[in-house]
C-alpha cells in the first residue's frame, strides 16, 4: 500500500520497535505497531545515559556518553573510559556533536556499557580527535593530543563527582588498544588498561596505518614516536604505573594488527616489571565471534579490573 511507510521508534528506556505509519494527517490512529520487542538486556534496566560536552585545554569541543548505574547514590565510582581516536583536518569538524542522547541504552559484545550494571561509571566513546590543520599532519602531535583529550575527560568526570580519580581504567579495541598503551605510557591517569587486538610497533606497518598515508621512509620519527613499544621504559617510570591486559585473536587477519604485535609488546612489558597479562583467543580474527571467546574475554576483563572495585 503506497499510503504507508515503515518507521522505527525508540527511547533511552524503550527498545526500537517498528510501526506502519499512514501518510498524511491521520493522528495516532494512523500508526500501526508491527513489533513489540521486550528489553533484550534486562541487566541494563535503570542504567542512565547522558551525552556530555566539555573542552580540551586548547578549546576544542569534546563529547562523551556518560553511563551511571541504576539507583546511583551520588558517590564517586570506579570509572572505565573507552575510546577510539579519530583524525581530523580542522577543529570545527573535530568538535561536532556525535551520537544522540535519546538512543536506547543497549550494549553489543565489544561494548563497555555492561560495567554500568556492575556499579561502575562508564565514559564511553569519549572523543579523542587528532587534528592537523593546514599543512600540519595530525599524527605528528598524536601523543600530545590524545593525552590532552584523556586528561580533559578524566577532569570532567571527576568535577561531576561521578568518578573516583584513584580508580580509573582505560580501554579500547584495535586503534583504541594502541591508544590505551600510549595513555598508560605518557600519563598517570589510569590504574589499569585493557587493549584488544592492537598494534604496538609501527615499524611493522611501514607503508601506512589508520589514516596515516606517509610511509616510514617519509615520516620515520613519527612512526617511531607513535610506537608504544618504544615507550615501555617510560611507562614503567610513571608515578602510577597502570597494569595492562592484552587480548588478541590468534588468527587476526588485519594486516596492521598481526598477533605478534601483542606478543612482542607483552614481552617488553614483562621485561620492565609492569604487571600485565596476554590472552590469545584460539581461531579468532580481528573481531571475536565465538560465544566461548566473548565470554572468556568478559571474564578476563572483569578479573583484571576487580582490584579497582576492592579499593
């Protein structure tokens, strides 16, 4: 029937359902509900979501999704920060608002949102723009910019009274894992890190990586500086040395994140006495698929952060 279109509706607390909507002014009677899906993850009932905005020290606008547990009592909580850096050529594009505060609160296998159901504060998808305006290359100041962005995120969460600054953890998948290693190497903001399927030695990706289109022969210093492997000694000398959990699929097909990346980085962490653990998931690729792998990943992450709950 050409008089109807199918639409979807959702809210923070109501999962997405589908309706047939009659074109024209038909009022509420013109909407026929097609589906009636119940909440797929009841453990997240009551978890609140807020799209927050704050600024980096250079004035760049940043955003994040702040999740708090049900019946939150206003006390500072252990906080998990989760991110994936992005490159931009101007600060206006970097500062644009991303996401929506009205989306239904749910979590896929790779999401950190489940931690809110465990009583944590979760600062998910906190913006870490890496900007190179004009002729500047974003990655030439990658470390300085992600440190600035992470510092702003932690300071904002602490100023809101939701984050216990002594119980902060950071994590990410792929480039987020790479980011995590750098933040533990160049700051004392975090007590623990989780890095999944990451790359830690940029000399093993010599032709390019992520949005970097220069080769190692054109930007040698950038490749070396952006390799967390080269900063393990500095990580061991931080005022607060964060422990690092590495998880990697044994069959990772991504050319930039060969399993050897995590194996060699783990060896370096152990050599410098940094508390760390390497978990290799059999038969898994860059993104994990098997139920057993995902449950084991969840177990390892929960065990790794347990010490922050007990402080």
